[in-house]
C-alpha cells in the first residue's frame, strides 16, 4: 500500500505523541481495544486509520482532534505556491 504523505503526517504525530508520553504500542493497543499487531499496522500505515480510532488516540493524549488536522493545514500552507 502506497503511503499518502498527508496521512503519514498524522501517523508520524501519533507515534511522536506515543513516544513522548513513554507509552508502548501494547498500551496503546489496550486503550484502543485492539491487538498490538493491529496497532503497529495502523502506526506504520499498513492499515487505514479510521476516524473513530483517531478520536480515541486524541482522547488518550488529551489533544483536540483538530490538532491532527492542523498538521495537514500547516503542511499545505507551507508549500510554495505553483504561481510563485
């Protein structure tokens, strides 16, 4: 499965938050009520990240869901304009 760069931004942030919080993939999987292997596939982009799962991740890290969408907005607004 080819990785979408926009989705990869979100996945990278999920991983960054998890590591910053010293939370293992096993702990995240338990929070999401999935297996560690399933969580690993999400974080590595081998399984689609469902919106409900992203909401649960946001709750776990006490960040608004908009935090993840702001990453997309920021990355798109930092790209040079094709008309420049």
